[in-house]
C-alpha cells in the first residue's frame, strides 16, 4: 500500500496518498550581456527549491472527525517538514505553500497540498578513504545537484598546513597535530577539532561541497584519511 510519511511518521490509515507530482528546481542565472559583446558574461547559477503537489484522500466517521483529520495533516507539515512517498527513494525537505480541499461528502474529502523543498536522499557515508597526496582520488556522489557535506579528517602526521583540494577548490588548516580529528561540516556550518571549535586553525574563506556524480579530492601536503557524509540531491 502506498503511504506518505511526514517527519518520519506514516500518516494514519484513513489518509490515502492518491498522487504526488514533482516539479523541478527553480534556477536563477547571474550573467550580463555587455554592450558590443558577442556573448554574455557568465557569473554563476543558483538552484533553489523544487515543487511537489500532493493529493490526499481523507476519510472519517463524521464531519467533525473529518475536519480534525484534515487539519492534523496540515499541522504536521507546518514549518520545515520532511515528506516521503513510500514508492520513492528520496524525501522532499521544505514547507507548504498552499492547501486546498475538494469535498466529496460529509465523511470524505480530497486535500491538495502544494509544497516546495529539496529532493534529498538518505544519508550516505564514504569511510576510511586515504587521500593519495597530490595524485588525488575520485568519489562518486548520489544525485545530480551540489550538496553540503561533513568531512572528518584524520591526519597521518603533524602538518604546518594541511590542504584538501576538492574539485579544484582549496580548504586549508594550519598547525595540525597528528592527534587531532578535524571536521569540516558545511551542512551545519561548523569547523571542529573533535567537539571543540577549530575556526582559528582554518585558513580558507569558504566551506566544501560535493557535486552530484564524480568528485576529485587531493591533499597538497600528505596522505590523511577522511570520512564523508552527505545526502544526495536532485534538481
């Protein structure tokens, strides 16, 4: 039986998911066509929320119970919510934009919920990965969009500087001791040594992210081990 869960809780048996239609992520382009130029000057492209429209059949024994059941569904999704169709291998993390209903009779109605959010897969872990110095290695990431990630670095020795290069971008720590466990967490915006802040050691201005598909990772100074956790995303 096809079901819908909200924040990990499967909706009651009196609520049936009739359909869920996914849209695509909206795209904002930053470019400029300068006077006399033969092509535009390209800056960047931002990808934001995708959309979904869900139709749910809600049934109850009375009009009062029906009103409560419909209200409960709406309340479950208030604020930021994670919804998941049991037939899908990803969730939609976001919020309601509108809700409408169609009355069938005093004991049943169809509610149509419009939602916008991020198509996000289950958490994946790439563990015990030793970086072969400047030669680098590749890792495959689920999805087709850029994702924040948590990278845990275990140094193989002490470093004056330790620089990870991910897809050509450098992320550097200074004065790294071999006993440290460094964490670059762009999901939560944290830079740690164990559980303590390591912002004072961090020499870069940006946080790492991964791209859907193949990613290259190297280290300019040595051969540390890393562990990566992320949730794949789709446009």
